[in-house]
C-alpha cells in the first residue's frame, strides 16, 4: 500500500516555528496510519517558552483589552473560514465522527467571539468608600504566565476555553497539548499567529506530560496551571502546585448519569442516552455512563435502547454514515475490556456489546461495540469508575429519592440529567443533584460556551472553564482606593 505523506509538526516559541530533535508518530485511530510526527520536546524547550512568555506578557498586558480582543475576533473569523478543513483533521487525529468534529470546531469559534466581547467588558466593581472624598473600586489584572495542559478528547474546544480568556485578560501562555492529538494545537496556534497575536504571547510546546507537563508544573515563572485530564494526574499536579502556592484549575473525570423516571417520554430519553453515551465513542468527560431508571419503565427503556443501537454504524468518522468512531488507542481498548470482565464478575448482565470490533477494515483501527450492562448496582465498580468508552450501566431504582441518592454516590460530580414530565421533580432534581451541570429532558452532554463548565467533588477543585467564570482563573482581583480629601483618613477610625 502507498505510504501517506506525513507532516512533521513544530513547536512555536517566541514567534518562531522550531522542529525538535526527537519526534513520535501521530496515529489515526480509525485506520492505524501515521498522519504526522509530533515533537518530543525537553525541559529546555519549556524554559525557552517560559522566558519568551514572561517577556511578552509585560507588553501584552499594556495593550488595551479591546485591542487584545481584536486578535480573537480575527481568530474566530479564520476558524470559521477553515471550519471544514479543521473538522476533517480533528476526525483524523481524534477519531470522533465528522458531525461532532464540526461541532467541536464551532465551539472554538463561539469561544473566540464570546471572549473577544469580554475585551470590552472585563468588568470590575465600583463601590462607595466609608470615608468622605475617597473612591473605591476593584479591577481584574492579568496573573502573568499561564501553563495550559489539555487532553486528547476535545483537542480544540478545551484549548479555546482556556487560552482565549487567558489571552484577552492580558496573560501570556505556554501550552502543552496531548501528544495523541497535536494537529489541532498546531492549526490553532498558526491561526492565532495569522490573526496577529504578538510573538511570545502564545507558546506551543509539544511533548510528553511526564517531561514537558511536569517541567511546566514545576516552573517558578508559570503562575497558573490550567489542566484538563484524568484524576490521577490532576491530583499530582494540584499537590505540586500547592507546595509552590501556584494557582491551579482542574477539570477532570466524570461518571455521569441520566435519570429516567416512570413518567418520562421514553423515546426522548432513549435518544438522549444514545447521544450522550456513544457520541465520541463514550470518550467525553460528560459521557453518560450510568442510566438510573425507574423499575416500572426499565424493560421498555431497554427495548428502545436496543432498537436504536442496531442503527449505530461504527467505523471511520470521515464517512458521514458512521455514528460511532474509534477509541483513541489500543490502551483505551484494553481498559474497556478489563471493565467488561469486571462487570461480568460483579454480576451485572450484558444486554448488548461487550467486545472489540475486528471484522474487515475495522481491525486496522481501535473499535468497540456500543455496550449496555443491565441489573447494575450503584456500588459496583462499573458504576463508580470512569471507563471512557461506549459502555453504559443501567441501574434500576424504585423512587425519585433513590435515583438522586444513586446519582450522588460517586466520587465525581460533573454532569447529570433527568427525564421527567413532573415540574416538581424537575426543581427538586436541579436542587439535589450534586453535579456542576444539570440537564432536564436532555442527555448529559451539550454544554454551551457562555455558561460555566466544570464539576464538583472529585471532578475538579472549584474552578470553571468557559463562561465569564473562566476569567477568575486567569485574573487576580486588585482593590484600588483613591483618596482625594488631601488629608490622612484612616479606615475604620476616622469614620465619624
Ligand atoms: P491525561 O492522561 O490525564 O492527560 C491530560 C494531559 O496531561 C495530557 O496533555 C498529558 O500529556 C498531560 N500529562 C500527563 N502526565 C502529566 C504529568 N505528570 N504532568 C503534567 N501533565 C501531564 O488525560 P487524557 O487521557 O488525555 O484525557 C482524558 C481524561 O480527561 C478523562 O478522565 C476525562 O474525563 C478528562 N476530561 C475532563 C474534562 C472536564 O472538563 N472535566 C474534559 C475533557 C476530558 P500526554 O498525554 O501528552 O503525555
């Protein structure tokens, strides 16, 4: 077979594209073909990037925010012009089907325009002083150099959630994307350059987490780490940042549930479950991996889900007919297989799926059959741990209250959903479900960029990506007092 031309990607440091001595292949998970080579950088590359960012940030912070925002408007326009090309590349490196890849690029476009708008807001507060002839206000100021570490499952959307607010707020960035999906990072950085971002404000350093990521976390001149990824790595990063008193924002795993009550529109619920569970092959942080179903409607819901799964074509996401793409790599397949064994050993019943797909061309890539376990208990490992594949556990319950308790009995707290037609249950659920995101009569995925995104409990550490709340990660609050009385006025003392 003819070998594809491969592209060697480069780091972007201080406005220059630099190839690295060592590279790793980038593999299309749908076909097993090499599609690019990604630099494996060293600590020295991180050092250069941080020095460049530190220098550039001082000048960038002095550019009026509405002018900084102009770069993001141009970025949004360029992303929009190149949406189809970028979506195809995204499908090739990540595997998600083209329709979802287009949606992900759209998310970055939306974020660019939204954060560009913040360039004319970045609101602070004015407030009366307790003293005469004195003015008091609080303003947002940039933090400095931001270290951004991103995962492979949303290679352009998550990067936009983090880098656009950081840039508009006047920071400079050192970005390490996941080694599995470097092409979106390369393309986005090229677009930022074309949009006129001054050199040194965005620095892209490819390489492994254990070398490049670790060097960023330890670097004393990076003031903030914004990380999205797995819990194990996030916790280690937080511990190190804690030692250094470095600000850290963590967005990590989920074990998201759809609750289906006995009064639910079951057809709608089944559609919501299929979309949330098998979109991106279950490799979303917000993927539905548990269905908490009222026992009265369990059999009917199972039948509807089985009927819908039959129509889910699995294959290469570049084919518009395909609804479920590949798993990112062989380790991902092995992890899913281990959880299938665990589920069977725990006594859950496999309703459908449970195996790798290896017929015909599928054996060249990494494919797993959409899977449902039923008769699962909320305490089983398959209902507690993140599997990150197309595997759903159906957990029968007897009441609304039990459904809420089962939803809340996991270590994660990212997203949840309830299908019901009872307005009282809707309002109780949005109060009692303990996740950062709650959906009513929709699946567990579908966040919009102008709302805060993130989770409670083991999913994060209280920060949020996207929405104006993202600005809290990338800015400090400064309180400013201006005394125009011409005399010493002491707060709390000279108040008469
Ligand atoms: P991961 O293995 O934790 O990797 C995430 C990033 O961290 C990658 O860039 C990785 O680099 C880097 N990294 C690895 N070791 C590191 C270290 N010692 N120091 C610093 N950085 C290090 O996660 P993933 O497999 O890419 O992503 C899947 C996970 O992300 C799932 O748990 C998912 O739920 C979570 N996620 C959460 C959200 C959210 O918003 N809550 C969104 C999407 C995904 P390399 O891989 O290049 O080595």
